[in-house]
C-alpha cells in the first residue's frame, strides 16, 4: 500500500507509473504522419509540428476515451487486483482519498 500512496500522490507520478507499466504510450512519432517533430503543448496533449495534429497522452491506450484521472485509475486497478466488491472498493477509495488528499 505504501507504493500505491507514492504512485498516487500526484497525477504526474501516476502518469509516469502507467507509462512504465506500458499502459500509456511514450510518443516519439506522430500517430498520423509518423513525423518526429512533436512537442507537449498542454498538460496531457502533444502536437505534431508537421501535420499540426494534437493528440492526447491517452491515445492508443485503454484510457483513450475516458475522463478518469490517472490516480483514480491506478487505485481502481489495485482494488480490482485485491478482489474487492464494488461497494468495498468505493469505500476504500473514498477513505484513501480523504486520508491522503
């Protein structure tokens, strides 16, 4: 649980954890035109300076069309691994968030 607290202490740390585990991609090329001319333009968004397309850090992942925060996703997966019921999981997440944030 201590590792979980560290990983979910910030959205950036949770994003880094998900990237290390292969859930989020590390973009080195544009998914549309394959250019290497990329930059981070906003939090959670990249821009290709070749085709001008913007895309999310979530692109190509299970989180692509979701709005759940990286922190909450990590917590939910951990609770799923612990095989908690939905009600127990919700209670644990609420207690954890109130205690730590």
